[in-house]
C-alpha cells in the first residue's frame, strides 16, 4: 500500500490515481509519467503558444513556430520526455508530432524531418 504522505507528493500528476499506484506497487509494475506539449497559434494571434497537455495556460508565447517547437522540446525533455505536437496555424489540426527523450538520455534530441 502507498502511504498518504507519499501519494500527496504524486497527486499533482493527474494521470495516476491512488488505486493505480497501489496496483503498480502490488504487481511490481513500472510506470512512466510523460510531459506532452502542444505548439499552437490561436486565431488572430501573432505569437505561438507552448502549452503542456492538460494545462490551462501557455508555458511560453514566442514569435515563431520554430522557437515554440524548440522550447516545447526543452520543456518536455526536462520533465521526463514525451511528445511534442505541432499544430497548423490559426488553431488548426496537428501537422507533426515528435517524440522527445528524457533530459538525462545520452542521445541528443534532433528532428530528422526536412
């Protein structure tokens, strides 16, 4: 069983419930919490938003999509890795998605798309 004190430190992670944590511990399972980010531009907005998935506010607003993509990859890497989803301008659908490895991974994060 997971004590309430230990769980309270993990409550900020909305993807994992206390029951799920107890099941993982009981069956010796490993779980990974990822940091997914979206790069978006709202209609009528000049800048690009970097927003963590499930977040209410943008983590950063920058002038170009390329800057936003680079920031999103840095944020995701520092928070355990995940997916960076790049949307089309003016609130459009996802046009690209990149997997980002955790920051402690010896391999660098590079985009191989042209």
